[in-house]
């Protein structure tokens, strides 16, 4: 006789769902979907140990559970707090949360340069989206910002430490996806930085994935740097025969040229199937790929600007269609 697992009911911003015990508030919100899903800059569902660092996912627990309805005294990180039966959570309906998130964004931007006009990540940057939604127009910070030289870490990856928000995603990716640990967060507090052990290069077969998991433009693809703004490229889904990875990727095309290859990300910006370095950096000829078709891009993303999938408004005349 199969034992039925008792599910917990949790209500987030007025929407209820039943989830398995042990589910985090963030993942329960993701199961509901839409605007109530808290932003996450450090949590990454496929990386063990991720989450709990950036505080962008803070929520208010207005009712702890059916058994103990007391609210939680402080805002909690939704990526690392598990649901209880009867729990009630407020995200976008809580002025406290929105105010705290504003503060978190201000902290994340303290040392972050205003690089967006030249940064390769612009248009795909989670910090840019977060700043747009929750940021303030001016900084109150009066001290000297952290300065770093740009560092080549291996043949394919450039590190701009000034842009790093110390989310640890790249460290977990390298630890969990590749055979040897070659980089990590060195030092502590405001001296903390991403560093490689004794200037070692990052050259494992899957190390290119650190570029995809980085939520900002701190780790960039040297084969694509400054080649184009992402919204001038046409992304297509493609696959290839590969004996190291699934071979499922996105080709970012400029005309007939493959300008960049990335793994495929879901609606939360997470890669579900990581790709190997060979697919990412060495297969830049269309002939090496089977093209599946245009990549679906959210119409709210700047990447969809001037995109061929955008419907032409009905009132557009033939003259301005040309
Ligand atoms: S380099 Fe990117 S992925 Fe790595 S810790 Fe910094 S922000 Fe996170
Ligand atoms: S996503 Fe929860 S603390 Fe960063």
C-alpha cells in the first residue's frame, strides 16, 4: 500500500497551493508562478548550498502555521525557509518587504559600477532588472568604491570583480560540475573577492557554465565580449551530437554567424542542462548544429526588442512596415 505524503498548504500574497513538506517558500511561490515569485540573485535550484547570501528574496511570514499562527518576527529569506502547513506569506503585498528589498538593492549597488552601457550582460542582467524595479535613482554612498583590475581566468573567461555581488553561484558551479576546485571567495567582508588558487586558469571541461550562472556581468565570455548588444542578436535553439553534454544550446546569431553559444535558461534565469566548453566556445559554425527554431523570449525582456517574433501592430501602414 503506497503511503500518501501529506501536503502542506501555503498562501502567498493571497494565492494558495499545496506543496510537499520541505519545500521552500521560494519554490512554493515558483509553483504558483507570476508576479508573486520573489527575486533570487544567489539561489540556483540545481546548485547544492546556494541561497541565503543576497537577501533579495526576503518575504514576510504573517502567519507561521495552522498550529502556531504567530507571525515570524523578522523578514525571512524565502529561498532557505521551508513552508509549514497553513503558513501565510506576503511578498509584493507587504510594504515592509518592498522597503527592505529597496535597501538590499542599494547595498548590492554600493560598489557596483554604472557599467550597463558597455557591459556584455546588459539586457540579461538580474541586477539591472532588480535596480529597475526596486532601485533608487541616486546613490547615498560617499566612500571610495572597491577597485580591481580585470582578470583573465583561463582562455575563455574574463572576471570584472567590480561587478561581482558575491553570490557564490560560480564557486558552487565549479565545485559541483567540474573535477577540481580551482577558485573561490578569498578574504572576508568588504575585502572579499573571487580568486583563483595561485593564479591558476579555470580550464575544466564545464567551467564555461560559470558565465551563465553569474547573475551580473562579472564573468564574461571572451569569445563574445563587446561584439554586440544582446538585443541585436537573434537567439535560436539548436542541438548537436556531443559525448560530454546534452548538446542542447542557444545560438545567438548575428546574420548567419554564431556570435555566442549559451546553455538554455528557464523563466527564472536558471540553466537546467549545463553544456561543455567545446559546445560553448569551439562550435561557432552553424553547420555543426541542428537548428530547432527561434528561441522563445519573454516579450518583457529587452532581448525581444526589434525581434522578428514581435507582432506588427494592426494600424501599421505598409509604408512604415517597409
Ligand atoms: S562572479 Fe558572478 S557568479 Fe561569481 S560570485 Fe560574483 S556575481 Fe556571483
Ligand atoms: S536568493 Fe535568497 S538570499 Fe539570495
